[in-house]
């Protein structure tokens, strides 16, 4: 007993040592991870910012190149025009096709506009005095001039902020040397800049080489003086700089005209870093808890666990023995191993007994159904023979012969040499014989139609499936009618499953309520004659499964339709329940 107590205490001590070692190791890993991850996060942020700003700079480079290309094409087009008016017409069309081009202006060397064209805008009469033009704009290495942003006041009611890109031309069309200028809106530039994300609150803006802001996502706030940007940023070189709690990333276009400035905030990075470190700590403690729990299970529940597993298996066995599977595993305790093996042997024996009892019950049920199937309603037989006798006595031998032939065919198919399954064609002929007999007895009180889809005749179905349903339709539907009744039998492939057959027996009789339809399939009437509707439904489900059987739809004073669903089979199924 003392040894057991000492062993129990030692396992607890081992668990404590494992937990303590795990916590220490995890804590050291968390501290190391926090330092390493902090540096890597900042490094990744710098790289991402450089890549993002570099991509924006490349887009602006391409845009400037396209503007310069437009200027080159305009200069080449000028000598080809017949007159200044012709040139102005083509420039108006050009402005219409390029929404970001506000105006095309041609200046002489003195800065006087010789031609000013836009898309449908009216020039001011005093345009020469209101024109914004600065001859001191620096010329780039490739001969183009790009201005800072300014307000263009050439047209009535229009005062947009634009950037002017210009180039010199010999001006043969105008008779003197000229400068062709494009006033460019910020449409395309905004498309490159507005959607650039640097963290949750970071952004980009564009300046000229002197630090003047060309475009800013909060442009209107800057114009209104509500917001400002740090002017010292203009003196920074290209690259990434930490400045007053923010990280600035600068990059210049290839011609040195524009600069892209990316702004991100280190506080966001710090917050993200704290969140990630906190998640790592939580994950570490979860792992520590899991290790501790595993140690407790390993050391303190070595015997208790297999016992609980056996108890759970027994409870599952109580719920249902049919699909129960139990495999006795290896156990270090001999008594528990023997108990587990005994339970496994017992469960298999009980499953075999249950299966045997169920098979016996199924066989008994099928025997009972076959006995009912073999029964012939004596009242039906007596009435049929009386009708034949009456026909003979009255000299109507032709009808008597037909009635006797139908009765013989009815009995022949009913017996079918002891077979349970006959073809769909035979089953419908059996129902036809029954209908012939009943049509004589009821003196043409009803008509009938039988329609079988071609190709279904040779499939098998349960013997005497349709006749009980027809009998039920006559006795409980048509017999109570004043007008002539109609019975229709149809066999066709199920629309929802090409492997199933649907057989419908429809009548225009008095109909039933939904409660009566459900009751028919639940239990037989005490004075039930013949096989009965429930008997047919039970036989179908026993042989084919719960998917198959009967369904009834009925409406009072309209009629009833009974649908039989069976599978397409060409040989008798095995008698499994």
C-alpha cells in the first residue's frame, strides 16, 4: 500500500516537473520570438513600402512617357494640317478622346497664346491677360517642360488644377517658333495614387522636384489649409526614412520631374507587433496547457482510461447492437485485458443472435404476406360464378365465355407456379382480367384504360400488386358514384430516377381526405377483404426497402391516385429485409 502511495506521488511530481520545464522553455521561446519578430516585422514593412512606392513611381514614369508621346504626335501632326483652323479641329477631337487632357495650347516664344483648344469649352475674351504661363519652367534633359500644379483660367466657368507639359516646335504652320503645351488634369495620377495602401492609415502623394505637392489624396483639405504635410520631407533623399513617428519612403521618376512620397506610421506597426506577440503568448500557454493535460492523462489515468472506454462501448452497445463494432486493444493490466476480450466476444454473440431473430421475423412476415396473397375473396368468386350462371340461363353465352376466360386467366396469373415475381406485362394483364369481370358485374358502370411505357413490359414486379388497388378503387371510389367512373392504369419510368418504375392507379371516384389516405397505409380494416392496400405496401418495402412502396393522393369529389414505386429488375431479389 505504501509503495502504491509512493508511486502515485512520484507520478504527480513527474507531472509537475514536466509542466515547469515546459513553461520555462515556452517562455524563453516567446521572448526570443518577440525580439526576432519585431525586427523582421519592421524590415518587412520597409521592404513593402519600398516596393509599393517603387511601383507607383514606375506607373507615373509610364504616364509621363505617354504624355510626351502625345506631344510628339501633335508636333508631327502640325505640318500635315492645311490651316490653323484644321489643326484646332483635330486638337478638339484629341481632347475629347483624352479625358485627362484639359486643353492644348500653342504659345509663341513670348508666351502669347496663338491657339487654345479644349473639349467644348468657351474661351474667355481676356484670355491673354488671364492665361497662366511661366517661361521659367525648367526644361528636362529630353527637352520637355513639366510645370508645378496651378489653376488654369483660360475658359469660362472652369478653374481646374492642372499640370502643364510642353515641348518646342518649329511652328511652320504658325509662321514662327512655338511651344506646344498640354494642360493635364489629375484623373490618371489619382488612379495611380489613391488606391495605394501602406498599413491601415498610410498613403502616398506626389510632389515636383522642388517639393511642391502635385497630387494628394486629401487635395481639397490641403487647398483649404485644414491639413498640411511636413515640408522638411522634400529635403530627404530617395529611400526609407523614420521621421517624427512616421516612416517616409521617397522615390523619383526617371526624368527627375516628380517624386512619390509614401507615408506609413510606426504606431500601427507597433500595435500589430503587440497583437502578434500577444497571440504568440496565448498560443504558447495553450500548448503548455495541452502538454500538462497530456502528462496528467499519461501518468495519473493509466488504469482509469481503459475502464471508461469499456463503459462507453457498453453504452453504445445498449443503443444499438446491429452496427456496433468493438475491438479489444492491448492493455498492460491483465484483468482489464481479459474483461475487454470477454466483452468483445459477448457483443459478437449477441449481434449474431439479433441478426438471426430478425431474419426469422422477416421470414415469418413474408410467409404471412404470401398466405394473404394466396387468398381469393370468396364473395368475389361467388358473385362471379352467379353472374356466369345468370348469363348462361339468359342465353348470353358469348359474355359468359368471356367472363369465364377472364376468371381463368385471373387464377392462372395469381398462381404463377408459386412465383412471387412476374413481369409488368403479366401483372397488368392480371388487373385487366379483374377489370373485365367487374365490368360485367357492374354492367358497364365504369370504363378503364391501361397504358404501359414501351420497354417496361419485361421488368419484374411483385405478383398481385395492381389488382388490390383496382379493387379498392372500385369498391370505395366508383361504387358510390352516380355518374360513370373511370379507372386508368399507367406504367412509366420515374422522372426523378431512371432506375425506378412508377405505376399509377387513378380513379375519378368520391375521393378521400388526407387523414383517410394516411390511415389506409397504417393499419388494415377489421373487415378487410382480399390482400389489402397495406399488405401491398408492406410487401414492396420488405423486398425493396423503405424507398419503395405506395403513395396516395386524393381529393374529395375529384378522385384518387395511388402510385406504386418499384425498381427496374430482371431477376428476383434476395429476400433481405
